[in-house]
C-alpha cells in the first residue's frame, strides 16, 4: 500500500467497509470482558480468597492436631518411664502432713497387735547434703544443695515381745519406709505376760521442698 496515496476519502471508504454487525459484535465482546472482570474482582475473587484462607486454616489445624498427638505420645512415654521413680519416691519420702500424722499411723499398727505407744517425739529435721556440697551452717543452705531431710523420731512402745516383733514386721512392709536406727528392749520384771518396753529412735526422710 502506498501511504503517499492515502486520502481522507479512501479512509472513509475503508471504515465504511465495517458493517454495523461487526461493530456490535465487537462492542458485545468488549462489554463481556469488562463484565467478567467486574464479576471476578467483585464476587469470584473474594470467594476464592475466603476458600483459600479456610483451606490454609484447615491444613494448619491438622498440623497442630498432629503435633498435639505426637506430644501426647511423648508425654505418655515419659510418664511410663517416670512411674517406677515416682513409686520408689512415694514409698521412701514422707510429706510434711504424713510426718505430722506419724503418731496416728504408728498407733494403727500398734493397736493391731495390742501394743501401746507411750511416747513419740519428732526431732528437728536434719538436711542431708548433695554429693560435693561442703558442710556449712544450716541457715546458709539453699534448697538445691540439699538431697533430702532426715527426720529422727524418739519412741517408746509397751506390750508383748512377740507382738512387738510382729509390729515391726508390719511397719517394714507398709507403703512408707521407716528405719529403726536405735533400739533398746527391756523386759518388765515380774510380769507373767512377758511384757517389754522398747525405746529407741526411728528415722524417716522427706523432700527438701517440704521441709526447707
């Protein structure tokens, strides 16, 4: 095409060649595109974003649930591993309340064998230091330096000698551990029932957080 020969008349002739139907089709197509863009950004895009956010939240919650399930499995395994230690400590160590109720506890055993506890006196708890901690004044000690407390208890028990032996055996088999450190048994003179008076010292142990 020779651009130099293009005139206004020729341009008019070319534009006139486009019929009205072609222009209408073009207008409808362009309008449809505009309408689609409006619908997409006004309706479809927010819906897609909302569903995407819900899906992401669902995936996140599933991951959290899986993590919680794994944590529960690990915690159960730790609990199972600690159960023997807890059982051992619950037998060995006494709480402060259990120490205060020691007389009642021993009286129950004594009464079962016809014995009488005529004396029971708790002494001051003695801190047993952890390995490597030097001896020092008790007021300078810190809880993390103490392994446990040893609580001495003076006692006097009266009754039949055989019953006293049975009493000690029952105490030894009880859930809580008691150690008879000192013991002196005297036979009551001129007593036909073979009565004795047992005196001595027993010890129990407690955790630092209970007695510090």
